[in-house]
């Protein structure tokens, strides 16, 4: 069912805390339960929330984040959109069969100061009301829609207050990846609990390792199919590639693309980047920014050469440099990889477009000419 959030909003009405069973809030949650059975579709709706602006999108994001908890094996209790004096103002309660209760707080961005006392206060209140046994059986989880690499206030507060055993931070993208991994691989609910309780407040690095392993496995399977020697290819044949770009502690993914690809006309790969050895001058490559879409494409002027460049972050880890002779940026008008587009891609010819699709954008890999054209509006 290809229906956008805007279309859903027009059918169900304004999301609010009005009590009752036949109210917009409950109609939206029922729609998700009955119609959105694939985590890939949840990702589509969440990315639509993050691109949109306004109260409706923020409230839908809260419900969608809670809905991910269902895919992870939790019993989910949805919270209020707005706090009130008479009720605990959590965004969601995720109850595990193990006895752990996760109290969820959803934040669209980190642009505003987040006070940890609010979330810990919710947990304390739930303990006093005997809804949670104690802090040993509780965890506070911040889910961030658009993490800002320049803002470390929340993480610094958790560390300074010595609450790393009580509070965690997770981007919504990483939360989706966890659900996709659990859906596709032999990962159980208890494995998810282990991931959610590391020794540091930031969970993203651990999830990133898992996602890259999963992504590389899928890409290797695609490349095995692609490498079938039906017709011998010459060196003059053009190859097409997709490369994911991720944020770090200083730059967003879009800034990496703007400055490296757009301004300097370069990009760099690691020793183990899939496909690197097969890239050559004349090939085309497009760049995916997480939770945004394809934001640029370029033609290789040179193949990857081992030339560590100081313009690249951590050049010792990304020493293989390519240069470009043609570059096109569309950071403000990205190509969104939604289910409609995925249904047209060769890479999904044997897959439902609503199944988990993070594998497609987790690792560098080869594309068909048709897929490259669709992903770059060429």
C-alpha cells in the first residue's frame, strides 16, 4: 500500500491527546498495526517525518518510533504527545519479557537543551507508582531523529552525572537498523537488549559495526550475481556505483559531500571498501546521505589511488583517493529512496519494496545503469 503520511493525515485528522478509541491518534496507531507490517515501510514514514516540518510530523515520529519497539519484541505502551500534571509524560514504555522496562523519549533534533532530570524523573515516578520494580529493571532511552555532530550536550550530561548505566542515546536510523537486522537475521530479543545496554551512552558505533557487516553480506550476494560471466566486459564499459556517506563528530554527511565532492572534487575509500579495486576512470558514482537520500553524483577522472590526502578526515583510514571531472550536487533536493522508487530498481527485482532495505545503502556497491539513472534523475 503506497500511501504517504500527508494522505494519512488528511484521512485521520489532527494527532492530539483527545481521549477515546475513535480519535485520530488511535486511528493512526491502528493503521500502522494493520497495514505497516514491514520495517522498510516504517523507515519510509520516519524519513518522511524527518523531511517534514510541524506538529503532525513530530507526533507521527513519536508513534513510529514506538512502533519500532513492537518489531524489536517489546510490549509497547504509547505515551502522550504533550505532558500533563496528572500523568507521567513519557513518550513510550517498552516492556520486555525479561522484566526490563525502557522509558522512551523521542527528540526530533538536539538543537535544544535536553535535561536528563526529566527522563530520570519519569522513571522515578513510575517506580514510586509500582509500574517499574526499580532502576535495575529500567532504562531511559533517548531516540534522536536528526543527530547533530556539533551538539554533545546530552551525552556530556549523561557522563558528567554518572548515569551511563541508566540512560542511553540512539539515533532513529540506528534503531531502524536494529529492527531490520532482527527481521532478516537470527538475532533474538535478548540480543537486542544486550546491544541497548553497552558501557557507553552512545549506541550508534556498535550498531554501525553490525549494520556494515549485514550490508556487506547483501552487497557481496548482489555482486556475485552481477559478476556472472554472461558476456565478457571490456575496459571501456562504464560501471555505476553507490557510496554511503556518514556523519562524524564534526561534519554532517551532507557537509562531507558538499566540501569533498562538490568543492574539492575528490572522495576517499578504505582498504576494505567493497568494489574499490574494480572502479576505474569514466565510472559514475552517486552518494547517499542517511535519512535524506541521494544528494550528488560524479564521474571518476581517476581510479582509486593510494594517496592519503589531508583534506579527508582520517586519511590513514581512507587512503584510496579518487578525483572527479564532472560533479552534480542536489543536497537541498535529494532523491528519496522510497518504496515507489525501490519498486523500479533492478536491485529489488526479487524483493518486496517494503522489506528492510538498509543493506542497499550501508556499503559501497555496484549499480545497474537503470538503477543509477533512477537514483540520480539522469
